[in-house]
C-alpha cells in the first residue's frame, strides 16, 4: 500500500469517527503524496467547511477525471451556494459569475436561474432567466409573481438572453414540455417525437416514433413539480405524455384535471369526451375471452401487480395472496388452473404450502410453479420434492411468464380438473 493510500484509509476512519479536523489534515497530506488520486480530493470536498474550498477540491477531481458525474453535480451545487451567498452579500458581479458557472455544469436547477435573475443587469435578462425557471417548473409561484410585475410584464416579447453563453440557450425558443428540447414547434417535438394535438387520437395513442425513455424521464420530472397538480399546462402535458406512451387509462385522469382547471377550453373538453368514448369502444372489442384462472402467492405487491398486468389482458383471471395461510384459504374458496408460488413467504414458506396442496385430494392435481430469486439446482430439486411442476427465477419477463401460464393452463384444460 502506498503512503497516500494509507493516509486516505486513516482519513476515512477518522471521518467515520466524526473527527473531521483529523480527517482533513490526513487528506491534505495524502494529496501532497498522491496529487493524482481523485478519491483524496473527493473526500476533501465532502469534508470541506466552505463552498469555495469545496469547489476548489471538486475542480481538482474534474481535472483528473473530466467525466466524473458526481464531482460535476456537486461542483454545480457548490458554485450555486457560493453564488447565492455572494448575491445576499451584495456582490452582484461575483454572484453572476458563480451562478453562470453553476449553470454551465447543470442548467436544470430553477434556483440557479432564479438567483441569476435577481442579480441580472437588465430587465430583459431578468425576464429571460425567470422564463427559464418556468420552463423547468411551469407552476413556480415566485417566478410567476415576479413576471407579473408591471416592469417585467411590459418587457418586449423578444427579450435578450441571460448573461453567459450557456444561459443564452434560455431565449424565446419554445421548449417541449416533456423532454425540454429547444426549438419544438407544431404538433410533434423534434426531440422526443411526442405528439401534442388531440385532434388525431389514433395517431397520438399509437405513436410508434416516440422516444419512450425521454418521455418517461419527462413524466417523472413533471410528477415532482411543486404545485403541478393545480397547473393546467402541467396536467395537460402529463396526460398527453401518457397518451403518447399508449397508457390511455392513466392519461385520461390528468386530462380531466386539466379540463377542470380550465373549463372554458372547449377543445380539451370535447376531445376528452371523444377519447373516453373511443376508449370504451376499444375495450369492448378488445376484451379477451376467459381462458383460465391463476392464483399468485407472493408477499411483494410489485410482483403481484406485475403478474396480474401480464396475464389479465390475455384472458386469465388472477387471484392473489400475500402469505401461505391466505393462499390456502383462497384455494378452498376456488380451485384455480395454476398456482404461482413464491418460496420465501412470511411464516409458512412456499415448500410447506406446496406440500399441503399436494397432500389435499381436492387440490393435489393443480400444478404449482415456484417463483424464486434463486435458481440453483438445489432449490429446483427441493421444489420438485415438494411437488412443484416447474421453477421460474425472478425477475422474469412478462412474455415468458405468459407463455408458461398458457402452456400449463392449456394442458390442464385438455386433461380436465
């Protein structure tokens, strides 16, 4: 072990004991011994007591590894904190420099733009910064209130960009409400390929071009916006985003909220009614014939929901239970065509439940498939000894699970109960 590595190890132990002073001293010695060790500078940044020192240490990390995402994000935060402190202290020029540097590293934090607006040199720059805040958070009450001031409300529409080259990206160009891509115009975003017109519902809900990953990220951002539940634009964008992903049942409630928030918008109200009628017609024609019943036993609500969503649209009736005793009660009420049984259940485990099922004259012929996070030979052999027909390892693909269930249920239907 090198001297620097040894000092780093001692520093980490001191930090864990809560002795920050000793840890910083050891780390500074380690930095002299191994100036190219990015972990030393990262620990110094974590233990620093001032934003300026933290920024300096994080710059050393980025000098060694320019693509270090953690250092980049933390440096943006440190510069923002230092810029806010400078703004509060009246050092407007220094605050602008620090905030612009923070935005160069991360332009998605509304606080950076809000404080940059506070120290902007012109009304036009201030307005452009506040509009950038609203591009990130359409319901930001502070930015909305400031933009409603007469001096800013009367500012020309084509405002100058905020100071700094990166800040210039926040000009008057329209942004996609989902992916925030600049230059979006018309009915389709040129970045995430989402459609934003309700007049062609078929094209909207069958949008094969949409970038599902980008839209999913946009929906997560909209979901976390403060006040978004009461914002027409947020709810409309959320609903349209879900429709672009084909998630009609989830998208309609958001469009209903948007319609309630702006009842005079006749287009949204009319198209919402059409969308509901279209959904009802589609459901009526797409409802599959009943093919069989499956009992799913798992203490994970996520697994139960995943299995149900994988099987029910294909005509299988799914009953669920979260524990062994509950499963046995369900089996007494109604005998299914197949049991999907988790091994690691609270109380009575899956092996015990399977043995009880197989020992019951009325249930013994019902096939049992084990669900488990372990797929070793020993687990499979133990499952077979308990009476299982097959072993499926979690996590599983919905299509693979559906194929397995179809195989067992069809075989069960052929031989009868």
